[in-house]
C-alpha cells in the first residue's frame, strides 16, 4: 500500500527544473519540526518567475479536480483523434482554472497561489498525494470548508502508520508576518472541533478512486475512533511560507553564472534565524508538540508573483 500511495504523487518530476532545493543544517529546537528551503531556478542571473507561473497554472488540474473526475475524463478520450484529445485536455484545464477562481472568490481569497505550491511540495517532496480536492468543495455554499488549505496522506510500511498532512500556506512581504499567521492557523486547526470537522470531510469526500478495496478499508480504519489504528495515526502540519527576500537585490552585482550558488548560500545563512522564529512563534501560540514540516520559498516579490499568477489564469477583481 505504501508504494501504491506514493505512486499517486509521482507526476511532478518536471518541478526540478523550476524549484531548487537548498541543503542546510538549520534545525528547530524541536525534533518534531523539519525545515525545508527552496527557491526558483535562475537563468541569466534572474529567477525564472514566468516559467514557474506556467507550471503552477498547468498543475491546477491535479490540485482542483478530484482524481476520479480526471480519470473519468481521460477514459472518455480513449480512441479519439489526437487533436480531439488535445481539445479535451484544454477543456479540462479551463474547468480547473474556473473552479479555482470561483472557489477563491466564494471564500474571499485573493487568487492565492500559495495553496497550489503547498500541494506541489507535499506531493513531490513528502511523496504524499492529495486526499481531498478542497477546491471542488469550496464552491458549494452548503458545505462549510474551513481549516487546512489541503489534506494529503502517506503510509509508512515499516511502522504501519498512516500520516495525514494538513497544509497551511501564507504568502506575505515580511517573513515574520507570514510565520506568525501560519503558526496561528496551525494552532487553530488542531483544535478538537476543527480537527473533527476535517476528519468528517475526509470520510465523506475522500478521493480513493482506483484504490483496491482492502487499501480503502485500511485507510478508513485510521480515521475510525473505534479502531485501534486511529491511535497510531500521525497528523502532520505542513507550513508553506513565501516571502520577499532582500538577497535578490544583492545578486544584481554578480556575474549571471555565479548567482544561483550565491543565492543558495544567502538563503542557507538565513535559515537558522528563521528556525528560531518558528520555535518562538510555536511557543507564543502554545501549539501542541507534533510533527510539522516547514517550507520556505523566498521570492523577489510576493506581490509580483501573485499578480503574474492571477494574470495567467485570467483573474479579475
């Protein structure tokens, strides 16, 4: 089952050309907290923002639409001429974009790209596929969808534990503001009433299309309060932080070929202080000790990234 679940998150090999991972030694004071750092690949000394936005818009299909919906659509293309298959694929992409825009507007969100990046990082780095396409629920006025920005899962064959990942994305100009907002939300999401509601959403709307029957039964047992498996379920908060990073300005004085390595070093040097800030904010909000994966993505301008993404998907205010 572990291999089957992980394979569902295997469609993002193309991200490596757009997002670089920074190796580092920065650690939280808590063994439960892991720090990750990424940045956009550079070309000619500049971050490849346009290409990254293109990737984000293309990934909206998997982010917004339930897996069964996608599989059913693909099955309907079988036997069609290549051009007709392409037309159907474009239609599916447009449907995902329309759903994303409607869901964001219905929940008073500003076309937030952070949720999409969080989805991609959880799937590509943590190898945990999305369990519920929340965008498809947010457009239903009768369905209160609060709490985390996304729900993913993985299964550890060695420990026989199911992990549920609860995503929380915050994108602000100031990194401290983003951390404060994200950690506060994590604490709120862990409250019993909100966690119970999230588990209810999973039970009612889980996306297990294509799962063998025994896998479905096993996964649901980890959500059942009457099952012993519920005692070994691991809940993991995933915090995604996008922020304006001053080091971009310093890169302008360097030769283009030196920029990416120099930028990685600047980010690496900034991470210990950010880890301390995470710890302090967790203590400030009395967040219970549990597994937390923190992803940092510095950008030249959160505002510019948001505007380019909105323009790409045809967002209008």
